[in-house]
């Protein structure tokens, strides 16, 4: 049985290597970075449009990858615009066998999420800045910390921390990032993808005016 599992794992790894390029299998976080000439500034400066529309654009984009945990809208208090922010629930990373999901970027990120259990969550700040807004997008990655190897012959109860059973509970509190998960830094490729989509949506809105 163990030999069969090993052979299956080797076969899947070989297919992924061919599909996405062997370089994507290198567990080097710098492999996820965008070429400097194509990289957007983060925080991203966007044109000054209606504050509700900006918040909606950011929220709608994040909703394509994560479930929103909590959101604070930009408000006008004593003629001063307050900072808006959005936080999401952690999301188990999509694998090569889930092409309809978009939270794992093609190449290294999707390959890594296929071979290991990775989850992500986002924190976004929308900061009024004179005649524009600063959209600060941060996507964090974590690796599942199992108490023992997944296919170990030792009999014990494996506790998971992804709240799969309670996923439909709207009142579910956000999971503490350090419980059962190892921080792996940020997912710069997904941050850039989100920023590009937000910029495109806001630019199109400005062109209509």
C-alpha cells in the first residue's frame, strides 16, 4: 500500500513538473515575485472616486478568492475621511485539480498547494490620501502543522484547523493564524493579481465619468 502511494505521488509530481515547469517546484518564495517592470506599487495609488464605490470594488475582488470576515467602510467624520479595511477568513489553497478556483496563482503557488496543505488570508487597507486612495493589499500564507505524518501507521486522532465543518456558519470567529499553522510570509503573486484587477475596475469607472 505504501509503495503504491509513493508511486502515485511520484507520478503526480512528474505531471505537475511538465505542466508548470520544473522551476516552479523549487520552494523559493522569490519565484512568486513578478518581474520588476510589471510589478505594481503596493500600496497602490488609485484615482479619487466615490468612497463607497472604491470599497465595493475592493470587496468584490477579494470575494473572488476568500470569504470576507469583517469590513470597516470609509466614513466621513468631522470632515475627515477615516481609513477603511477588510479582513478575510483563511482559505485552503486550491490545487492543480481545482482549476475553477483562483486563490493559487499558476506555476509555483498552485504546485506548492497541490503538494502541501497551504492556506491564505488577506488584510486590505484603503487609505484616503488627498485626491486619491492608497490600497494596501497583503495576502499571507501558512503551512499546516500536523502533529505527525499524514500517512503514519501510529494510531491517533488528527485535529484539523481549517473549520471545514462550520464553513457555512456566518458567525464563525476567525481562526488564530498561529494555531496549527506555520507562517510562510506573503503571496506576492496573488497580491499583484488582486491589485491589477482593482486598478482595472477603478480605471474603467473613471473613464465613464
